[in-house]
């Protein structure tokens, strides 16, 4: 595992969930939610403010594709935000297939006793944490950077 903190971003229409790893890439923890702004550049500005005190090795943005692997409007939305984010910093931004992360996050909330109203406030952070855990596991297993770089995404 390469040393350094990683950030995961779960892009939603209302909120953007953030999760961060420890320096050793072992533990993924929810960081916070960002209110989605009308302009992606404003959303990215809020993300950058949230990590201003952190040295981030890599950023992973969830790539929402359908179960069949096809792109959707959400796919295009996430890729667009990822491209704006990548253009705002020197850190590598990679896309991680996030199929079922929101479903899994919802199931985890239900099993912890939270109702859907309470869960809406943290679901994006939990989904971001799951994206980050998946990325960390991929890197640990392969020894290479997980996911796809933005040049490999055809949206």
C-alpha cells in the first residue's frame, strides 16, 4: 500500500458525501456531507475547503453505472464533477464503480436502527466510506491504483 490519505466522494443530486482514510490506507471513515451547489465549481470549492488541512494522495469518485454496466444521467453527473475536481488540484482523481453502495449503505442504516428520515443526513457519507473501503481493498489486492483515471472514462 502506498502511504497517504485518500478521499472518497459520493456524488448525489442534493448532497455529496465525503470519506477519508488514515495515512496508512487501512481505515476509511466518514468525513462530512457537502450541500450540492448549482454550479459544480462551487461544490468543488466546498470539497476543497473540507480537506484544506489534509494532504491527500488520491481522490476516488464513485462511478454510478446501472447494474448492466451502462451509463446513466448520474454517471455523467459524477464524471463531470470529477473532472471539475481534477482540474482544481494536482491530486489524482480516479473513478470507482459504486454499484450497490447506496443500497448497502441504506441496509447498514436500517440494521443500526436509523429510520430513513434520520438516515438521509448520513447516507452519502456512508456510501463514500464504502467506496473508499472498496478502493483500499482493490489497491491492497492488486498493488496498483484502484479504479479508472478520467481519461479511461468515455462519458
